[in-house]
């Protein structure tokens, strides 16, 4: 009787779950970026339009697609080629039509992976006018997992995800500082934080899906303020300049009190070091305030130059033109110094908007929630901050702008340039001081119902991982991850990115680069100043301004604005890390399957080379 009753009960539960499994799209049946749509509760259809594939699940390639997929080298092979053969690249870098062709290929192949105009957001998993037009949302490159799906990742994995604290403790928290083998320094870490916090400005009052950064890109609101009201409070209203104060003969931002610009400072911070800048959270770290000060000086320096060129222009005209010049400088530095360093490529990247003028390319951008999530590079952070023999722990460093006044910008630049940052991928390198931030990243990803890491890999043309061991490249963490998640297809994106096996000698694993680079390049080149009508000298006040943009670099930015013109770069000068890493990387050459491709590429360079550039 009892068993019968139980069987009946089990049948009820089972049949219920079968009939109310509601959404057949939960299993992500549509491949190759086909769009899944339900018809009733049991049936779905895949829309394979323009995917290059057809069939029930968009799995059968059209002939040209087949050819391309067959000939196309894998991302790891391309990465291998770009980070080796230095001698060959030295020659290619000097042949302008080849450099241009390769750069054009890099830009188009990456940005083609970004939907433009944008499509989904965290509340709309289908196309809608609301999702397109409401700029308060971050966009999404994959729709959220349906609310009625049986598991948080769709149908794979357990019905509940492992505790977020546990995940961070076990796999992300730093044991011992792991230096980045690419030699990335703290100058880079603070640049990354400063630069990205103009477009990663989550509106936590509304939730993780929302942003306060309505410009959705490189608009320099972190220098000029998000609202017009804030901008006017920051401006001097003379010669286009921003308000400033002089301390010991050097220029610094005004205080909150003087400018009446709101900033987030805890109440204990003394008034005289409450500096006011465009981004309201930049009081958090002296490294951010250092960059804010450098860019403030740069703006006012450019204004002086423009006033000389255009004594006839009013304050507004000078201000607006200087802002466009600084936007151009930022993009130039980010591509040619920052991304160049991160990539580890021997190929020399080039910021040249003209490369895209005869391509299909939309000059617009929308920041994606996934881009924000993957950019949580807190493993970069060191255990303590060293400035000129002085060592600061987090408690002494955070919200302490006295550090900037005590040392001055010059000493900060020198010291941050010398201090190595942490490796991002490979696991267990998030410093305890930002433990909560890592937990929040996991929790926000769940709140926004992110799909699994493997679904993101497929979305960005990568093969899904087949096992946890393939993800981490080791046995210990992968076994624990497997027991917690149950299925590699249920592995979450953010922890996945941070535990992924780094590429040999590199700061990141494959997934971080292949997801991050498209968002990044689309955001940089999609800026209106890169469009044909803007990209000309008159936009920047004439050739003098245009030249400032086209010759910008981290070193010149620092040199033009910091006393003594200290040497700087995005990596530590001591190339010991880099050297061993390169040696280890080459002995650890591309996996076997990759080498086959490699041979193909080397044997028939002309054929594949041409194909490579086609698309
Ligand atoms: C001392 C250094 C740092 C501290 C104390 C810090 C702390 C924080 C905190 C408290 C948050 C908000 C977390 C939340 O959503 O609740 C955050 C967000 C974030 N951090 Fe950091 N962070 C630091 C450095 C960095 C660096 C070097 C990067 C490198 C790119 C970075 C990237 C981010 C990003 C992208 C966000 C999301 C911002 C947003 O959505 O508004 N952070 N960080
Ligand atoms: C399409 O995917 C569904 C669900 O994964 C599967 O049952 C079906 O056999 C697939 N169809 C084809 C033609 O492969
Ligand atoms: C690159 O080309 C320039 C002239 O275009 C030449 O002066 C220089 O020596 C070349 N460098 C190399 C490494 O070939
Ligand atoms: C955007 O969406 C949010 C959430 O639905 C809503 O509160 C907000 O008013 C919308 N913004 C605009 C400009 O419609
Ligand atoms: C802030 O930095 C100054 C300057 O180095 C230092 O003297 C002071 O102790 C720091 N404040 C705190 C609260 O640690
Ligand atoms: C490079 O390999 C050697 C020997 O295998 C090892 O001792 C060293 O720690 C490795 N260096 C890096 C940066 O991985």
C-alpha cells in the first residue's frame, strides 16, 4: 500500500515536471547562434536565418560555411601565431598594407560577434522595443535562462547552484600572490579600473541589470560627469577648462566643498582631501584619483593649446573640442598600449578608424552585462601597495587621498610602474580585501540568470569544454568543481573565467580573451569619433588637435602632465617574468590538434592568408 502510494506520488511529480517543463528552449537546442522560439509548451523552432546553417537545430552548414569552418584556424592557433615568430612580425609590422589588412581583420572578425544594434537585456530574452530603447539596462549577448527552466542553467546541472561564498573561498580566494607572467603592473590595474568605470557603473539601487552610464561607451563621463549639471559644476567656465586647485605648485582636482560636486566619501575623510572628479566613486582608491588628476591636467593642457589656435572660440567651443580630443587620446592609448600589452601579440596593433570605412560597421555601442562581469579583474590587485619604500595595506590605502598628496603623482607613477600585478586566470588569486566583490559578481550573475560558461563559449565561436579538467587544466580544483556543479555544461561564467587554465605564459585563459576582445574593440571603434564624418582634423580643432590624438600614448600622457616625466608603461621593466614565461610558453607549444592547423597555415600561407583576411 505504502509503496503503491509512493509510486503514485512519484508519478504525479514526474508527470507534472514533464508537462510543466514548459519551455523546450531551456535545453538550448539551437546551435550556431540560431534563435530558439517556443510554440506551445512542448514544441520549439530554431530560426537559422543568416547563421550559415540550416536544419532543425541549425547544425547543418551551408557549403561556404563548411569551407570556412574547415579552413579557419582555432582561436588558440591564431593566438599562438600572433604571440610567436617575432622576427616575422617585425617585418610584417613594417609593411603598411599588411599591417593594415591584419588590423582590419582583427577589428572586423572581433566586432562581428557583437549584435549591433543591441538585442536582449536581463528582463527580455526576446527582441523587443523596450530592450532596444531603454538605455538604463546593460544589454545581453545571450538572453537570460527562462524562469520556468528546471535548473538555473536551463536543464543541465543541479537544481540549485553551490553557495557563492563557498565557490569564492574554494576556487577564487588568493592563497599566495601569483604574479602575472606577462609582467602586467599596477599602473595597468588602475588604468583598467579608471577607464572601465566610465561605462561599468551598475545602478545597484535598481539592480545588477541596470547602469547609470547612459553613454554606453568611451564618453569620458568619468572626467566630465554623467549629467550636464555635474559637468557645469566641474567646469571653470573659462578657456574651456575644468576647475582645479594648486598644491605645492601642482594641479589637482577641486574639493567637494569648493565645487559642490557630490562624491562618495565615508564621513571620516577630512574635507581637504575630498577631491571632486567626474566619477563619484573615484575617491575609493588613490590609484583612481591619480589617473583622474592626470586626465584633469591633460584636459587643461589641451585647452591651453586650443586657445592659442583659436582665440576666437568661446569657453564652450574649447571645452567641447578638448573633450573630443581626450576621447580620441583614450582610444588610441587603450588600443596601442593597453590592449597591445594585454594581448601579448608581436603584431603591432593600430588605432586607425579609416580601416573600417569600407566595411559593414555600425558606429554605436551598448555595454553588455557580461562584459562588466568578465571585467572583474580583481586578481590583478596586489597584497599591499608599494610607493617609494612605503607599504600600504588596504585599510591604509582605500579612501586615503593623503597618499596622493604625500607622494605626488610622479612618485606614484614610478612606483606603480615597478610593482607587478596578479595573474587573472588560473584560480585562487583574488585578494581577501575584495572577497565580497567576487561573491557579489557570482550573485549578480545568478540574479541576472546568466547562461552557462559553455553556452557563452558557443556564442563566441568556441568549442564547449567537455570536462572540468579541460577547463582548469589540473585535477584538484576540477574534481571539486565537478562535485559541486555536477556537469560541465552547468559551470557558471564568472568563476569559470577565473579558474580557467591560462594560455601558456599568459594572464588570461582563452575564454576571457575571446569574449572580452569583441566587446572591447566594438566599444572602442563604435565611438562616433571613429565614424567618417567625425574622423577629420576639423573635429579636433585642426591638425594640432588631430595630431594630439594620433600621437597619444601612456608615456606622453604622463610626460606632458607629471613633474620630472617619469618612465612608465603597462608592464614591469624587469623582464624576468616575461622571459621565463616566453621560454616556458614555447616549450609548451600548441596542442597537437592545433599544430595540424599550424602546419596547414605555414605550408599554404598564400591561400589561407588570403582566406584569413576575407572574413
Ligand atoms: C583597490 C582596488 C579595488 C577595490 C577596493 C575594488 C572594489 C570594488 C567594489 C566594492 C565593487 C562593487 C561590487 C559590487 O557590485 O557590489 C567593484 C566593482 C568592480 N570592479 Fe573593483 N575594486 C578594485 C579594483 C579593481 C580593478 C583593478 C579592476 C580592473 C578592471 C576592477 C574592476 C571592477 C569592475 C568592472 C566592477 C563593476 C563595476 C560596476 O558594475 O559598477 N576593480 N570593485
Ligand atoms: C535537435 O535537438 C533536439 C533537442 O536537443 C534533439 O532531440 C533532436 O534530435 C535534434 N534534431 C536533430 C535533427 O539533430
Ligand atoms: C621599417 O621601415 C623603415 C622605413 O619605412 C626603415 O627605416 C626601418 O629600418 C624598417 N625597420 C625594419 C626593422 O625593417
Ligand atoms: C527602463 O526600465 C526600467 C525597469 O522597467 C524602468 O524603471 C525605467 O523607467 C525605464 N526607463 C525608461 C527611460 O523608460
Ligand atoms: C593615509 O596616508 C597617509 C600618507 O601616507 C598616512 O600617513 C596615513 O596613516 C594614512 N591613513 C590611514 C588611515 O591609514
Ligand atoms: C618555467 O619552467 C621552469 C622549469 O620547468 C620552472 O622552474 C619555472 O618556474 C617556470 N616559470 C614560469 C614563469 O612558469
